[in-house]
């Protein structure tokens, strides 16, 4: 992992995603906004061409895009909040941290992508659930850990993520 990105994540206490990961993470929001845009274009064309029969038909045609836009805003806020790191104050040596990582790999089946003294990135694959797996990011920062667990943005999109932070906390 790029040290500059780790420094930014420490400062902002937010997980940074690549462009393609962000597209996946916010995929449902993007789909809803595109739907609203297409529907709005149709409504505007009908208004310009004066093809609506009455005001009630116009209001009815605005209701669905408005609801989808409202849903998009709510889902955006949820997805945005999922990128915030949780902070846990701990006192670990590097050896104790690596022992905890090894226990967690064994117990939870983590697949490690990056593991060094200040940064850990691991994945859990969940074939049998509605989620596509999870990406776990742990940053050691002073006397605390910054931990984030979201659905794996490198795989297919899932609206929900059942973070394993509570299960991880028994190891760390």
C-alpha cells in the first residue's frame, strides 16, 4: 500500500478507495441517480413538448424519480459512513500484532493482501451469503488501531455488508 495513502487515511480517519473500488462501493447509488436522470429527461421532454394532459399527471410522473433520488441520497450517506475507520485504543508490540493476525487468519479465514508494521489489508470470501466478501483494513496509528471492514469493492456489488469487526475484536 502506498505510504502517502496510508498517511491520508490516518489523517482523515476514512478509507480511501481506488476509482474502480469507489464505483463498486457506490454502485447502487450511481444506478439510482442514472434512473432519475433518464426519467427526468423524459419528464422535461414532455413538459417542453406540452404532451401532459394535466397537472396531476405531471405530479404523478415526478413522484417516482423523487423517491428514487431520496433513496439514492440515503444510500449514499450509508455507503459514505461505511468508509469511516473505527478507532480502538490498544497497546501491542509488533510481535503481538502478528500473533493476533495469525490467529485471525486461522479462525476467520482471512486472505492477506498486505501486512507490515503499520498496515494490514485482508479479505474474507463469503460464497454462501448474499455478500461478496469483505475487505478488512487495519492501520496501526500511535497507541491505537484504525479498523474498517466493508464489502469487498474488488468483486461484484452488494448493497449490504455484515462487517466482522465484532468478531475481529476478540483477536485484537
